[in-house]
C-alpha cells in the first residue's frame, strides 16, 4: 500500500462526503476538537489511544490519520513499536497484521 496516495484518496472521498452532510461533519469536527484538547492527557497519549483503537477496529484510514499525527509529534520509532506491541497483545492476530500495516505507514510518513 502506498500510504501517501491512499491518504490523498481518502481525504478526497471525505471532502466529497463532507459537502453532502455538512452538519454531521461540523458536529464531528467539534467533537474531535474537544477530544484532542490537552487536559489530563496530552495529545501524544490521545493519538496512541486512537491508533490502538484504529488497529483493533481494522480501519486503514484511521491508522493513516493517527500514524501521521504521531509522526508529526516527532515520536520515536522505538516508542511507536512499543505501542504496536500493546495493540497486538490486546487485539491478537488481526491486530498483529494491522500493527504491521501501521509500522509501514510510520516508516512511509517518516520519510517525508
């Protein structure tokens, strides 16, 4: 999978859908903004949580969005792999495969 192309394509699909359901998108955006605001947990912790959920639910686009966010937060590959280890432990075989996808995305986005 070419993660950069995949993300460009999914962002285009999301933009098209957003034009059709603007009220839903606005509400989702407000919810995301509130959830991502630093509080007792920082943004990095929240992105790791989101990545674990994305892996467990097998959502390629979610993996892409949250891996890219973690790369932008300058996390280390070592910390990233440790998080993948926990996601794999919690989700079993399917999460193992999606953790491998997440690592491929991390390596691709880190080359930017």
